[in-house]
């Protein structure tokens, strides 16, 4: 039995894919900046991380509903169990990430978030039955060394808030498992629409005990956060539709640059040597993992493409 690859109906356009992925990175870093503004006293009393997550889901849902109203997609047999699982872990991860950025530099939280695919790789062993070779384990080890550096172990330097970002990466690693299963059976817009709909309902129920009326400025930032997240997801999906994942995925690391730049501009926080070293090591590990995924994918493609029959004339 030969492997089969999903068809790609869109024409390949590497330049457009790079622009879309860089735009996604800019928006993702923007959501982190917005969460930090909302979680601190920038525009009033800090909002609870659950309330920030609620804004992220509700306003992102508004964006996707607008898109769906134009495109009118058909919702075909969604797997509700997978959607609820994906959204639950995604909401938990986002909430923990938003909580962490109120206390640690955006660059540190963003760098730790790059552990998502590493956790996803490890979790794929028991949940998807995937086999992991020594190169992938080496990539995971390198990335975790960088995370330990960013935790700044020591009685006076240890950052407890960095554990929140680490927990977020783990939760989002679980989300990757659900996304992999959903992506095999459902179209991207359906996945995004249902994800944000379920997330808005779940988080609204969870936030009720701690909900507080935002200021006018906070409402604007909440709306910007949700719409930036919807835009980032849209750009990311369309980038992957226009180029090979192995080619375009490394451009997501620009999120770290954008996050550091935003932190300098908005909060005058300049990454120190520890932050730069830890981030560089995590990105190195994540890049090695992406390279091994590309190698594995190219081998799968070689098997999937039928070979021409020999000419016996």
C-alpha cells in the first residue's frame, strides 16, 4: 500500500507564502503585545487572563463569521469530540500565555511558545502512534535546554511566570494532536469557525466569576487582539496553501523579532543576554525539528508519487 498526499488546489506562490507568513508572525506578536497591555495597568485596572482570552475568541469569531457570510462554506459532519478537545487545550494554552506576558518579556514568552511543536512531537508518540528518531529527540533536547535558560534557575532570578508560558506550550502541544486529526477530515475554515465558536462559549462560562467591565481603551484592544488572531490564523493557513510547509514554516520565527521589537517600543523592555541565548537555543531546536519534518515529508512524497512503468519496447 502506498502513501497518499492531500491535493493542493491552489497554485504554488513562494513569494506570496513568505509575505503571508511574515504577516501572520506580525499579528501573532501583536496579540501578545495586546495581552500584555490588558494584563497590566496600561489602560486601566488589569483584566483577568480569562477575560482577555474571552475577548480573543469572541472578536476572532466575529471576524470568521464575517468571512463565512461571504464564502458561505458548508459545514460537513464535524467531529465535535475532537473540536471540543482541541478548543479546550487551545483556550487553556492561550490563557496561560496571556497570564505569563504580564510578568515576563514578550520575547521570553514567545520563545517558550516555540516549544509547541516539540511537545506536539512527544505527545504524538502515545496519541498518534508516531515513531521519533534520534534527530527529533536531539531537537527536543536542545529546545528544552533553551527553555531552562529562560526560566533562569536560581533563588534570585527564577521566573515563576515563565512556568505559565511553559504550561501554555504544553497545552498547545496537546492542541496540535487534535489539529492533526481534524486536518485530515475537515476544511480549514470549518475548523477555525467551529474552534472560535466553541471557545467563545466555554470561556464566557468560565470568566463569569472574574469578569469586570473594561475601559473604553481596553474594549478597543480586546477587539484588536481578536481580529489580529483571526487574521494571523487566516494568513497562516493561506501561506501553507501556497508553499511547502518545510519552506515557509521557518518564517514563523520572525514572531520572536516582532515581539521583542514591540516590547522595546511599548514597554522599553530590551532583551538581555540570557533572553537572547535562551531564545536562540530554542529556535535552533525548533528549526532542527522542522528540518527533520521536511526530510520525512520529502520521503513520503517520493513514495506517494507513482513511478513510470518501464518501457519494454
